[in-house]
């Protein structure tokens, strides 16, 4: 699929905490139909950058634009309404509700019908929820409670929930955290298919470099709040500065299917 115009653009984004520059002049863009991985050692500023884009934090300077429209500093709900979906490292689903009901809640919320029609929610958006579940391969488990699902299946449900708002941009925070290798690649292959079909832009953080180099179109590397490299996977793999940031050359896989730890132990952000 041919890449569309830049759907997400970040320009000179900056945020400090107690004198520490968590994000310091970060700029990048993600086109429609493309997947950009934002990676870096622990404490590099990836999560802060995500939270600035999503509206959970206000930047001290810089701009965030969605399809040319500035959304800098708006609330997370306003940014969601503007077309930015998000998944989280720890999946956010209602465990006592069925898979379908989780989708119906998301669809009702997007349609601004959640409060008004709650007593008859189960009768709403059945076709729409079914279509989303078919897209993520969860239609056969529609009537199962989320709490009994395998972890990888919960991740698929969360992806369907994020897609319920018809986002133009999807932020995925550690989408494969806690998953086995085959599950990781299956989820990202599914994401790639949805990106191609819908033409959305995906920005994801990820600590599994095998996933990054196998699935990202472009990689942006952060260290100590700054962007130190930005380019195609082959260029990033061979970048000496990136290798130095990852405490040695063995941390970056030589091929797209190889694995390796992203950073030294002690955190995951």
C-alpha cells in the first residue's frame, strides 16, 4: 500500500521533571499505512513522549499535529475523539464482561451512547462488534468472559477495542509485553494487516528487538530524552551511536528474526 500523508507529526517536543529533561527536542512523523517503532534504553523518555502525544502530559514546548491539525496539550479524550487510539502495556479490558460486551462498550462510547443506552447495551452494535472481532481473529470467542482468555487473546481484544473508535493514528505501548515469541510476531503481523487495510499510522514502543526489526517500517531511537537516530531498520542496525546506547553490539539483532534484550535490567520504560 502506498504511504499516505503524514497523519502524526511531532515537532520539537520537550518536557522536564525536576530539572531532568525527559524529552528534549524530539521530532518525527508517521505516514498513513506505516509503522514507526520508538525504542531506546530504560529511561530514554519513550513513555513521556507517548504521554505528551496522547495528552496525559502537557509539553513545555513543541507541537503535536494529527493530519495537519494541532492537538498539542488537549485532553486525552479530545485527542481520542480527534482520531488517536491507544493500547497499553497492561491490557485494559473488563474481565467480568464478555469479549463482545467489551467491544459494545467501546463502540457505544465512541457513538456517545454509553450512558443513555446502558440498560440495553447488549443489543447495540452487535454487527459492528462482530466485524471487529472477525478482523482480529476473536469472533469464535465472542461470548467468553475476558478474564478466562489467554494473554495473547486479551491483547487481540484490546486491539479491537482501540479500533472501535476508527482511529487514524494508533499508539501501541509495549504491545507484545509478556507474550511468547510466536504470539509476539502473530500480533504484530495482524497489526500490519490492519494498517495496510485501513491506512492508519502506528507508533509503537517495544523492548523486543526481534519484533522491532521484523515489523517496523521506520525506527526512531531515543537516549536521555533526545532522538539519536531515525531511519530504516537496516540503517539503525548498523548505527554506531545506537549500538553504544544499547551497551554493546550484541543487543541489536543481526537479522530481522534474531532476538536480544533492549537494555540492562532495572525497568521497562
